[in-house]
């Protein structure tokens, strides 16, 4: 999927580590963003019978930790791909969003 997006001229990072900083201390918790598109869109990929709340919670947590505004949850185990798409928005105010990204150092 990352290759297809790159061929379309988009900047894509695959399996991007999500670095967390707490009071200046970097914490490696092993979180990885499946796809980061244009340093703005976080994409979490699944291949499960059905999306569950835990998958949505994971995406929302990644959005909050990274300070990114928008995420897509994509489940490939569906008859039509449109049935496996879920868009989620990080509801942080814009100023807090920018500060969170800088303070956490999540997306550098």
C-alpha cells in the first residue's frame, strides 16, 4: 500500500516508530504507525473479521500520542473495501495539537 501511494507522489513512511516523550524523557513503548502519509494522516491497517472498539481505541490513542489530526482505520477482510473504512479525528484544538506534536517529539 505504501508503494502505491508513493507512486502517486505522496510522502509515505511505513512502520514509523511512535516516540513518546514525558518530561523530556524519551520512552520507547514499541508503538508503530502502520502508514504515515504526508506527515498528516495516520493509517492503521487490519485484516480482521470485523473492526472492534479496541481497534478504534488504538487508532485514537495513536492520534492523541502523535498529535496528528486525522486517522484511517482500514480493514481488508471485507467484501468491499469501502465497508472496512473508518475515519477518526483527533479533537485537540489546533494550538494544542501543534504543541503536543513538538513536546512529544512523536513525529520528527
